[in-house]
C-alpha cells in the first residue's frame, strides 16, 4: 500500500456543488417538517401519489418487503459491512469510514427528527417523518457513488449528475417500497431522501477534514523527530 495520504472521500471538484445540494436538502427537510408537524393525515401531494404505489400485490409486494428488510437493522448492517469491505479492498479507508458514519448520521438524524416533527401515519401513533429506510438507502448509495466518482474522476458536471442520479434511484426504490407497504407517506420518503443528501456530504467533509489534520500532525511529528 502506498505511503501517501488516502484519497479524499469528497472529490474536490464536487465539494461546492454537493455542499449547495446539502443546504437545499436541509431546507426541504425543515419546510416539510414544519408543514406536517403533529399531523396524521396525508398532504395534497400524498393523496395524489399514494394510491399509485400503495397496496401492491405479489410479486411486487415481495420485492417491496425485500427492500424494506435491507433498511432494517439486520439488513442494513449486512449492506454496510459489504460496503466497508469493498472500500478497504479498494484501498479507500476514508470511504469505509464514511460508509459507517454517513449512513449512521442519516439514520440518526431521522430518528431525532421523528419525535420533533411528531407526524404519524394511519393514526396508529407510528412516527413517519422522515423515512429512516429511505435515508439509509440513499446515504449508502451516495457513499458508493462518491467512491466510484473518486476513482473515475469525471468532470464536475458529469460527476455531480452521476452522484445525484445514483442517490435518486436508490431513494426512489426504497421510497416506493415504503409507500407500497403503507409504512410512509410519499412526503416522508422525500424527507428521508433529503436528510441523506444533507447528512452524507457534511459527514464526508468532516471525515476529510479530520483525516487531513491527522496527516499534517503526523508529518509535523516526523519532522520534529528528525535530528
């Protein structure tokens, strides 16, 4: 393994755009949270979209249940472990750290937001906003997309579009499963998706900042130890 510093988890050409995306996503999460705080009814957008996705039958219901399992603790742990293993095999330790911290930050944020917003679904007291399953799937997809972008090094526009597209596909897939199973409203899914878009770039920036400071500290220590 090379003795040089590990590659950044956030490709430098994409940092500004991903940062702007994170800010916009944060605003969406906040606005939706304020709109649906304390409610247990679907919004206008939910009433329009939900009938198209809810109540699916086999084999689609089986597919939705499988997707849902991948967002549960056991399934999520397996996916994160696979992602960490892949990052380490590719010699991307920062990406491995982001796979753990980024997904953890996204899911942790949804866990904290649910009681603050207090939105429930079907009137059964099940807190639904934002969707933790959607946040997890989107966050993990972002980690994989950032890893691929860092290795391929596409242009700024192409790289940003690729990362966004991967996050959109993963979020849409898990979001569909949550709506199909009646676990979330479509706007819960959107909130979970945006939570990941906000959490992962921020966590990636912190990972790169911390790793960079450690590298400089080690370099200074080596220089100070020279006779």
